[in-house]
C-alpha cells in the first residue's frame, strides 16, 4: 500500500504492478490538479515563410512543470489526458491561453502573426468543440483568420458527415486547418478531396534524414507536388540543418519550422527573437 505523491487519495498497489504502471497512476492523479495549480504552460515555436523567413504563425506547445518530476513532455501526458477525459479541460485552456497570447502580441505591434494550436482527436470529436473554439475567439477577441488548428490524420480516419460538418463550420468562420504529422497516419488520401483543409504539415520523421537521393527526398517532393496540386500550402516541421532548409526551399515548401529556425520559446523570448531576426535581415 502506498500513498500517491502529493495526493489526498489512497491507491492500492499490488505486487504485480510495475514501476511504469505506478508512475502512470501517479501522473494521472497529479494531472487532475495540474491545471488548477497552474503547472501547465505554453511555449511558442515560430513557423516562417520560405524565402523571406518572415514569421507567419507560432505553434503553441504545451508543457507540464510537475512539482516533483520536473518538466513532463506532452507525449507522456497528453495520452493520459485523453484516456481520462482531462483533455477536454486542458484543450479548452490551451485554446483560450494561446488565442489570448496572440492578441497580446497583436496589441504590442506584431500584427499579422497567427497562432497554430494542436487539437486532440478526442477534443475535436466532442460535441461542443465548435462552441469551445468560438468561446476562445470571443474571450480573446482574436479574429478567426489568425487561428490555425492542427489536426492529425486520426481525425480524418473518420470522415463521417459529422467530421465534415465540424470542419466546414470552422473554416466557414475563417479558421484554417492543418493536417499535422502528415504521412504517418493510417488514413487513405481520399479525405483530401472531401474535407476543407488548408495546410499539410509534413512529419518530422521525413525531414530528419532528408538529403538528395534519399527515399525521404522522393516522399517529401511528392507530398509537395500533391499538396500544391490540390491548392494547399505545405509546412515542414523539424528542420535542424541548413541543408534540410535549402532542400525544402528548393522544393518550394511554403512554411518552415524546426530547431534550425528556432526552438519553442516563452512569449518574451519570442519578441526578443523577432527583434534579433529583424536586425539580421536588414
Ligand atoms: P507536434 O504537433 O507534431 O509538434 C512538433 C514537435 O516537434 C514538438 O514537440 C516540437 O517541440 C518538436 N520539434 C520542433 N522542431 C523540432 C526539431 O527541429 N527537432 C526536433 N527533434 N523536434 C522538434 P513537443 O513540444 O514535445 O510536442 C510533442 C507533441 O505533443 C506534438 O507534436 C503534439 O502532437 C502534442 N502536443 C503538444 N502541445 C499540445 C497541445 O497543446 N494539445 C495537444 N492536444 N497536443 C499537444
Ligand atoms: Mg503540431
Ligand atoms: Mg507536427
Ligand atoms: Mg510531429
């Protein structure tokens, strides 16, 4: 028998439970308190336009500062949030906080910057999702044209009437939709014809080892041709080297993101980065 770290409830651990299971139960219990205790925060990673390298949008990336464990990465706690249903309150918080942040930037003179927000398939499938997006826009005063939602192919797997309706309702008010981690899902490509999508975001795994005469080169080039042929714009994520950047610009990749450009930043750091970037571009 053991008491959960920092918790008020008792959980009974049996002998068969391994460390992973226990850690998971603890994280689950701690996550319930994380929002209320202000342990969640957002970093913002710049996404720039090819050629000009002008800032187009920032991707909001969630972090959890756990009181004992330090920073827990989203790939560890988002799945827990999804399984427990906590993703709904966390998702709403992300929408509101990120929209508010970009409005603050607009007020500080960074006009024209958009915000890209990751949306879990669970969150998207919630019947109140459209309302939640509208609430975040109303709360922050953000114009919908500045909001990009990043959905994964998991959402497209289910290209039911309902999915189409929700996506249309969002794009009709001016919200843009990106397909995140494009190329790694199990969905067919047919949804690209039927759904209102604006941007394909090529998964980092194709960019990581991108070089001329590699299979990844052929894949990335094909995605680019297909995306542009469908009238979509294409983003590459995870750019870490100048070679990768040059190859992608050579392929006419519209938007670029990755540590080579800049890592995810705190809001103040983003403004500093912009000032610095501006001074080197002039
Ligand atoms: P993602 O949406 O595909 O985000 C890109 C991930 O790649 C981020 O990891 C980012 O920090 C990382 N990254 C960006 N550039 C580079 C690079 O050049 N090299 C490498 N090695 N990595 C790079 P992060 O922040 O750990 O987020 C992981 C995933 O967690 C995200 O993948 C997204 O699926 C999910 N996530 C993050 N924030 C949220 C959120 O607010 N809500 C939801 N539902 N999911 C989120
Ligand atoms: Mg993303
Ligand atoms: Mg991605
Ligand atoms: Mg990814």
